[in-house]
C-alpha cells in the first residue's frame, strides 16, 4: 500500500486508474509539519492537505486506516 501526504494542488489531481487498484483521498488539517510527497512543498501544521492511499487487494496488499495519525 502506498501512503502519501499531499498539498492542496497535488491532492486535487486525478490519478490514472488501473484495473484492480484502489485509491482513497481524505481531506483534513496537518497534525504536524509535512512536505508534500509529490512536489516537495511545505505543509505547515494546521494547513489543509490530503492523505492519499493506493492499494491493490488482489495482490495481498490490503487497505488499513492510517490517516487519523497524520491529519485531523
């Protein structure tokens, strides 16, 4: 499973979809300072951002909830 914290611009971008792959984006406020995993922009604590998960269940990689530890 791939996990990313993204700035507002990167979080709004549409990802290409692949058969058997799932993605979930959750909007919230950063609980600590982050750097966007795609563009490298700083995401200060309290800023709006996205937590994105990408996984493929058919390959034994299941989704598990992690976002609450990073965004609120």
